[in-house]
C-alpha cells in the first residue's frame, strides 16, 4: 500500500509533425488504498499518465513519487507497481499457473512454496482455481482477464495500475466485473489507478475521478462532486449519460435569453455570473420536467420529437415551440411508465434549482445546481464540496 503523487507531470512526444503535449502539468495526489479512476476521451493522455507511473514512459517534466520517494527515474522493475493491460498480455505457451508465477520466479527470491501459496490464494480469490493448468487460448475473455489480474495480485504491489481492463469484455460481463473489481480492491485495500474512457466505470467504481481532456486535468473529485459540481462544461458534458443539455444564451436584464426561450433568474443565481453575458445554460435530462402544458416562468411550450423507451425510463427528445421538431434541443429522461408520444405538444419545465450556468467563452462553471433539494433526510454524501 502506498500513496502515489504526480507533481507537475508533463509528457511531450516529438514526431515529424512537431510536438504533441500528451500530458500537460498534471498534479494528482492518490491516497493510500484509494481507487482513483482516470477518465477522458480518446487521446486525452490517460494511458500516457498511467505508463509514466508504471515507468514505461519518462516524464518530460515533473516528479512521480510513491510514499514520498521520487520514482521518476526508476525502471518499471524497480517500482513496486503492477500493471494490467487491456490486451491482458498473457504468455500463450504457459499455463495459467505459469503466467501467474513467472514474474515472482524471475524477479523475487520467494520460495517455491510461497509462490505456490500466493498463486493458489489469488486464483481462489478470482474464482479461477480450477483453471490453473489451462493455457490462455483455452480460456474465455473474462477468464483471461482474471488471470491478468491474478498475475498483478500475486506480486502484492504498492499500487495496481489498470489500463482499460474491461474494454474487451461484453456488456454483461463488464458490469459483473465492475462489481467484482470493486470488492477485490476493497479486500486488498491496495492503491489503484484505473484508466477508462467509460464514464459509467468512472462513476460506479471510483473513490475519486480525475477527468482529463487534451492532456490537462479538468477536475478531481468524488463521482458525485464531478456530477453535481462540475468545474466546467467539459466535465459536465462528459460525466452523465445521457449527457447534460447545453443551451447557448445571453444575459439580458437578469434573464437568460436563448433562441426560443427566455429564462428569468433569481438574484442569488444572477450574482454568481459576474459580468459575463455570453453564457451556456446546462440542465441534466433527469431534471427536466415533462408537463401537460407550460404555465410558470421556467416552463416552456414544446413538442416531442422522438421517444426512446428503455423500459425503466423513457428518453424524450423535445423541441421548443417555434423550432423544427427534428432540431430538438433538449433530452429528458422520465419514468418508463409515463406515456409520451412523438409529435405531442407538451410543456417543458427547467427548474431553477437544478440549472448550471457556464461561461460561454471559457466553459468555466459560474453556477452549479442547488443540492438542498436532493439532500432530504440523508445528506447526499460525496457531493457537498463546492
Ligand atoms: P486512448 O483512450 O485512445 O488510448 P489516451 O487518453 O490513453 O487515449 P494517450 O494514449 O495517452 O491517450 O495519448 C495521448 C496523446 O499522445 C495522443 O495524442 C497520442 O496520439 C499521443 N501519443 C501517445 N503515445 C505516443 C508516442 N509514443 N509517440 C507520439 N505520440 C504519442
């Protein structure tokens, strides 16, 4: 167990076309035993960040430390971290037992008995103890994934570094493995850095999420902080499925004026906006109200474009009145038991306590939703920090 610190870490690659800043001045402090998920779109620099922690890439600038000791210039073998790759990287000619014990035989002076015990224990923990004599090509993808995890576990490392470990599995198995990995990490209590582009994995598995875009750290926080208190429009749009709705607006006389609507603001909301008048109004799909008709200040006449029934909920695409229906700007999620039809005229409620407002130029969050209304008797843990 260990805490892992990235201090002003930058990685610049050079190729014929010039410099690529893959990771740009990233600071992250991962606590002992913490499950940190590094998430972001393809090319944002998450694998490069993980590979620098593993020692597979050297940072151009900055320091990586494990328990306060700089490891930046140590080789992968000299760092007590274990990496699991998306491709599993198993040796095809070796059995499961061979794959799991090989690293210990080569790189440690553990006795054969100790190695045997570690392999047996890890295999039992992962439910692959009956597969120890098989070769990788005799295993399913999920079983191969477990072997790759087992090989990391037997090393008893200071930290696990997992790079998209579930990406090659089908949706059902991925969801099962998400839960299994969480239990495993809790049991082992080993610091874990987990890379994924999948915001569902980030939300469901992590103690904290670090969101990267274009090599830059956008936010680091609990899943609920990132969801309810996004630092900027990028995080707000990346975390959450379906994504938050964004409506470009200008601030005029205390109202947000969009192409098809005007939205009056309370003074407390207005006070958060400073002098910026070029803004973006954000609202999550589950916070939009689908009404029979519009009546209040924050309700607008609309027309349903299409409804996607999911069973448990319906995703409803809605256009504002006066807009071509097929240019629907809003996505709302409502109960699957509610019947709404395409082309139906409805009211759309955008409650002010649920709105986010972003700077239209920088994307910075100027105002985030109230949480008072969702706290109820039991405070919403993990989202309190502003
Ligand atoms: P993905 O999810 O697609 O794997 P990622 O977020 O993990 O993406 P990285 O693989 O870290 O992103 O890449 C970040 C940037 O650095 C990309 O623009 C990529 O093309 C570039 N890059 C990565 N490795 C190299 C390399 N060895 N040489 C040159 N450029 C590289």
